C-alpha cells in the first residue's frame, strides 16, 4: 500500500509522491514564544513528530523545518508587562518548550530557524514582492501584500475574497488599498525591537517569516506544510499568496492540519480559564501516557482532554508493559536499546504499516499494538508455566513488532522493569505506604500459601488490593506493583 495523505488544499486523500524521489521537505509552523506551551501545542508537535518518524521509517531522507516566531506583538507585550527584554522572553520560552518536548520524547527537527535570525531573508522577500508589483509601501506606515495581485487567494480555506471583504470585521485602515491586504513589514514603535530596512526601522509581519524561512531551507516549492487547523486562515492562506505570487509556482504540494484539543468537552480558551499547560500534565502523567492520549484519535479529529481519558491511557500503557514484562519472565529477551530498523517484522507490523500509510492513522496503529498485546497474552495463557520453544518464538516476534510500532508512536522506550520500578517509586513517594511493610505482607502470604492456609493468603491479598497494590505470582516468587 502506498502512503496516502489527506490534503487540505484538495479536500481528499492523495497518494504521496514527493517532488524529488526519496526526499521530503516538510515545514511545520512552530510556537510564538511568549508564554508556556499548552496541551494543544503538544498535540500538534507530537502529531508531526510521528509523521516525521513514519516518513523516515518509510525510507525518505526528510528535511524537517519547524520555526520559532521570536518577534511578535505578544512577545513585546509580555516584555512590557514584565520589564524584560523581548529576546530574554523568547529565549526563556524556547528553552522551556525544548525541555517539555524532550520530556515527551519528541525528536528535534532537522532545522529550527528563528525569525530574528532571518531578517535579511525576510527583507529580500518583501522587496522582491514590491518589485514584482505584488506588494506596496505606504509612506510612514506598513508594507502591504495586495491580495488582488494574486488570483488564487482563498483556495486553501475555500473562502471567497469578495465575501470576506463584505463580511469582514476589519478595523478600517485607510492606508490599505483593500481591507483584506495584510502586513509584510511594519514600522517599529519607540522601545520595540527594530531592524533597518528600505522602509525604515521596523519588523516583519507574522506571515512573511514562514515564507522566507521555508524558501531559505526548502526552496520555492516543497512537499508538506503543516500546523493546526486554526492556521489555515489567514496564516497559511497568506503564505500561499505571497510565495506563489513571487515565484509563480505551487508553493506546497500537500497541506496537513491537525484538530484541536478540548478540555472536558469545552473549547480551550483563556476566557474560560481552562488552558491546560504541558508542564502541568507532565507533572501528573508519564510522558508515554500523554503521547498515547494525543495520538489516540485521528490527527484531523478533535480530542477531549479529561481525567477519565487519561486514566484509560494509564491503564492502556500498563497493559503494554505488563505483557512485555510477562513475556520477559517467560523467557523472551526484550531489548529496548535495539534500533527498530534492525528488528524483523511480523504480521502486526504489516497491519500497522497499512494503518500509518492511510493518512498517518495513529488511532488505528495504537489499536494494532493492543491487538498484538492481546494475541501475545493468549499464547502465554494457553502455555501455562511450561512454554515451548516455538511459542517463545511467536511471543518474541510479537514483542519485536510492539517495539517497532512503539518506536513510531513514541512509546515502549523503557524496559518493563524500569517502567514499573519508576511507577512504584513514584507511587511510594506520593503515598503513605511503607514498602517494607508491603514486602513483609507478601512474605507472610507466601508462607501462608506454603502451609495451605489459603484463607489467610486471600485475606492478605485483599488487604493489599485495598492499597491499590497488584501481586504477580511467578516461578521465581511473588512481586508487587501499584495499579493506576
């Protein structure tokens, strides 16, 4: 099956055919770094991380560019509020963003350009648009892009420019030739960051930076451009207009946009006070639980963050590691350090590949992981304490597939022993339970079973159950761990 991508530009799934065989250029709009990132930012980043991983797994040489908008009204306002330099503000939040994404096991893009490091590229781009009659400078004001100079305006969002003008709630700007014209370069106000340009000291508009930086690193045309659905209009629409107006060729072949994260079935917004920050979610949940949640719905669909969903994801991740631990105890050597590309592929991987080739369907891919877990557990259930070498081979193949699938979703990055030890340590820290007391009860239960005092053994198990402690009886003895 060939990789198919839903293209926002055409409104349908298309077979992916890169502009240059074997190579992919991908640009994704990164954060405006004026504040702590929220769970919606994490979803977009994690989704495109999985797309990046899948394209590489599929054999492509991928140049993945994700920018930082580090000069913007919001950054300047935050700097004015705090009395700090705008660069200090942006650098603080870039560092915080990196720390959080590293914690979420997000691979770094190939290139992470900052707008402030590409001012010359932006000025040159604007000047070429003016020279070509696609933009105009108003003395003492902005440089504007003329939407009337580009016939295809509105083709990504499906909006008609005339209808937009008729229904626009746009503050009247007498400097514009058309109410929908947008700023490419703006004059600086006193105390704001500014760079010299042919139109006086100023700074770039938001849309122009992405066109200039994508052109710098990926060329006039490239394969994939992505971001949240909120960027379709006006940001991506304006990128298309200014890039295609200048170069006279298709800017991007495939446009990919992810759905939003709701909070308890409400839109996340500052007015509702339900902004959920990544750092707060990381403080409550294992990073792999968060990744499972963010990828548990198809990327184009909305997803609802709530306590029930997260509890389900905690249980789901436990199931994966519990099976791997069980397989390990049965004699399967599970090596998380081995690269997935070196692992032979079985039936589950073949199904997973179909899932991911169908518009990066991580939801189906995760379901395939759990089907593999279910199949492996069935083999172990039927085998009892005596497992044959051919069954060991089957379980081993399933574990290898889970590891390979997990490397794309970004989970199963630990050994089951490390996972459960960390979980146990965290639970002990957050509870008043004494692990020595638990060990003593486990020993007492073992002795009760040996002496056939099953009533006392059951009594101890119930006592431990009430503490949310799970016992696992094996050939080498009984071990314990915390439940959810």
